[in-house]
């Protein structure tokens, strides 16, 4: 007889469960919170404050899906000095001494690392397993307590939802999923259609109002699930990320005006704000939201975009407009750049200039982002494998107007965005809430370059054996990529003004951050120090032209670099205050053996960096070797060498017909000697009947064979070394 009653109870329970919504609301002090005035703060004498939230508005024993703590702190550009600690209190606090807290602080939430995961502590507060005595917040620089927010997602009843996102579109390309959708409450759209453009003045004004909390904060939560996402199963879906309003805008590419060397570029207030693209040559319209994520695991996934205004998500209006009916079939692959636009090169006409966006996630960037690339190429597609020339100037940001200029006939030139000026390795806590101890310095820029090289080879017929770079102290570290490099800035970041501010990303020289290289960034980029410790390391041919830049870059670090290159017997040439011909180095292949010259009788004196050397001069600037005809055998090495007699116009000619110089084989693939092993050498003119010079020697402690003070002339000579 009780069966109907039990059925009624179950039916009622089911009806109550069916009416429950996935509710996200905020508790805090400001009026932008659904539960305003629900937090109080009490200072702790030892540092920080206790933030106590009144969560009485939560239904008793509510099912808590997610909770996060949002703090407004002063960050960047580098990591925090100490970890930002947020610890739940375990007992009431009288206001004296330090509060009793749990040992484990709240963890930062990826992928942005700008909020803390409070899910477990809120669940325990609501269930009664832990009394709610608040959170002790410490090591929060510039913290604005009045803007502290606790955002809780729970099972309840959603009231007054804001409009939902709409027109969701998705596709998968080159290992990435792309979502686009229409934003809500955009001030740059109107009922009669989207506004065509927005200016920097308009955008910057609105951003300032948003930072001040004067306008609603709109964001879009991206959810993923193995099944179609509905209001009933949203709590089962994974929250991947949060996309801010105006994600379509690319403020890094706003037109700028040059305001002088110390001020550099200033954005033009009336200039349009460019927009991103996810498909080639299709800039997205204003009012579009964008989400891109690199696939980590192959599979089929459904996505939903949930609009959130001041933290309140519209979770009840999930339909075909914002939740995919069909899954996206994803595969794992290396991301490829997306073509944004194409023009004729501003200087090297008629070469073409293509501008790309590369969407990234870790490990190609510390957090999800996009970066700019510029590729210039000959008017016609290369019929033969073409050399690649990589530019990475210290002032790069976004698409340089000139792009990567032609340095080699018929080459493909690549310019890649390098944010934060010069720092090819940055700490993963840059511009988020990680501290020095919570991460390492990582070379994200170099990872991005390596990621696009296979794509460049396919798209532009790039020859992987002929890759070169214009570098500011980084390219010589990568002999597996580059055959030769043109370095033009500091060789020791400790001693050059060009590295002022590097401590923001690398740590102080006397207290450096950990790095992916196992040594400090200061030591890694100290060219002389690094090479002297790793004589056995083979590096690309180095052409060094120190950029004096009216003297403010300094000269003090250069002589030490020259000395290290000579002492460790590297293949290089250098010129300062004058020009030498370096076009020949772009015939060197990545695996080609080289001849290292040292102690040439024509070398200038660089001094010791105190203004005591020659104002203009060169080292090895007139010497040449021919890698194309080199012989590299297990028991024999041969190379043709000579003094440069000038180009077709008579420029760059050596000031004498002959010189003496030390010659050492480098980057040999097969020729090897053991330390102390004896060898024989000869030097014969390629033309003529003069008898060859001969001699013997012994390999040094690194197994390098050096012929000392050999005479080299403008007539080509064949140098041979054999066991």
C-alpha cells in the first residue's frame, strides 16, 4: 500500500532535481557581485588579511560544482617575488597573533594562473566539515581587498540570466580547434548591425572603465564534453578556459607613431584596431568572440560557450546557438599559422609579404595566446629549395612594418614576434600570479620557431640545410637549425645596457631563476663564458657586427667575446665601425665543415673595452674558405682558403696580398683526432707548380688540430690535414 507514496516522493524529488540549475554567482564587496557586501577583512599583524565571506545565501547542503577566488593584485611584467598564499582558517581568529590555517594553500588555476581554486574549501564550508572562518591572504602585492571576489558554481535556481552567446561555429585544423561566436552586450554593436570598426581611443577608454569596475565584466566560459552539452549535464563538462570580451581585437597591431628613441612608438588614438582571423584572409567581424585550443588528446568532443556577465553564467539557455550538436573530431598535430593578409614588401619590391597569426598553448607559450609572423618571398614560388633567413630584432613586436627583409638572393625571410624586448627566454610566471619559485625560465620563442620550420619547408620550399639568422645573442645556441648567424648585440647581458630589465624575467644575476637549460639565463646568454666552458660544442659560423647605437650599447663586453672565440677556435668574423663582405657565409651548409681562423696578422685591435682599441676594425674579415669543396673523411680533412681580393666593384679588398693565420678544422662530421694525437698538414696552391708547404702537429686537449701561422694569399690554397 505504500508504493504510490514512494512513487510520489520519487516523482517530487525528480521534479525538484529537474528544476535545479547550474548557478554561478559572486560574493564580494562591490555592486558587481550578486551577493554584494558579503565579505569583511581583518588585517594580520604578521602580514596580509583574513577575508571572511558570508555564504548564508547558498542553499543548505548545496551541491557545489566549482569555486574560485579572484583577487586584484599588482603583477608583471615578471613573476611575483613570493608565492601568493591563500589558506583556509581552521579555527576562529581573535585578531591577535597569526590565525591557525591549513598547511596547503589554494592552488592557482590554469591555464591563465590568475585565480585560485577554492572548490574543496567551499564544499567543506557548505557541508559543515570545515567551519567557515575565512581565508588568510598573504604576499599579494598591490592587493585591492574591496575588489576581492569568491565565485561559486552550485546547484540552485538561476534568476534573471543575461542574454546567451549565439551563432557558435567550430572546426578543427592542424591540431587545433577553432570556435567563433557572437558576443553579448557589446558596446560596439547596435540593433541595426555590427559597427564596422573601433578606434584605439574608443577601446582604451572602455578598458579603463572596465578596470575601474564601472561597466559590467563580460566573459565567455568554454566547456567541453564527450556528449552534447545541455543545461542538465553542464556540471559534468570540463571548463577549459574563459575568453574575455573583445577577443577578436588585436591591440598589438594598432598603428603607431615614432616619438623618439626613448619613447619609441605610441599608438595613434584615431587608428582602427585590427582584428584576428581563424581562416586565411578572413578578418573576423567586430562583435565576434574567438577561442582556439591545441588538441592534447585525439578524440571527438562537444563544445559549449556560456556567456557570463559579472560572473553570472547563462546556463539555462543552452541550445544549438551556443552548444554544438555534432562533435569536433580532433587529432594531435603541430599548429600551423593562419594567413591574415598579404601585400607587396614595403622595401624589397616586388617581393611579397605575408602576415600570419600563430595560435599557441603551452609549451609554445606560457599561457594560451597568439603571435604574429611575417614571411617575405620572391614573386614566383621557389623552383629549388630556398634558403631561410630568420629575423629577430630586439625591438620586434607584432608585425614589423618592414618585415623580414631580403638578406640572401631568392631567400625566404621570416620575422617572428618577440614580446618583452630581447628576452628569448622568459619566466613562466611572467604577467600572471606565479612566483619565481613556482616556475622556470623557458624559451617559448625558440619553441615556436622550431614548430613552424616544418610548415615553412612545406609551404615555401625551404632548404633545412641553409637556414640563417639575424640574431641578438640567441641563434648560435642552435647549430642543429642554423648554418651561419649574424649576431649584432650584446655578448654578455651582465655588462650591456641592452639587457637592462632582464632581471624582471630571469631573476637577479646573483639570485637567478631556474631555467630549462639547467644554468641561469645570465650564464646561458654570456657567449664568451658559455663557449669557454663548452669548447667541444660545435656552433654555426658567427658573423658579428656589434651595434654601437651612438655608444649607448657599450663596447666593454665585446673584446672578451672576441678572445673567447679565438681561444676556443671558432669559425667567425667580426667588424666594427666598418664594413666587410659577408655575403659568402650564406653558402655555408648546416652540416658543412668549416675552417676556423685565429690570430690573423691583418686583424685590428679591439682593446679591452675601455676605449683603448681601434675605433674601426675587423677580425678575420678578409679570410675565406670554400665549404662546397671541403673534404671530411675519418683520416683526412681538406679545405680551400684564400684572402678576399674584393667584389666586382673593388670593395672590401684585403689591405695586403698575404697574411699569416692559425687554421683549425671545425664542425667536422667524420674527421676526428684524440687529444695529443699527431697529424701532418700541407698547404698547396690550387694553380701553379710551387711546392706545397708541409708540417706536423698534435691535437690539443679538445682533439682540435691547428696549423699555426700559415701563410694565406689571394691565390687559393688547398689545406690538408691527415692522421
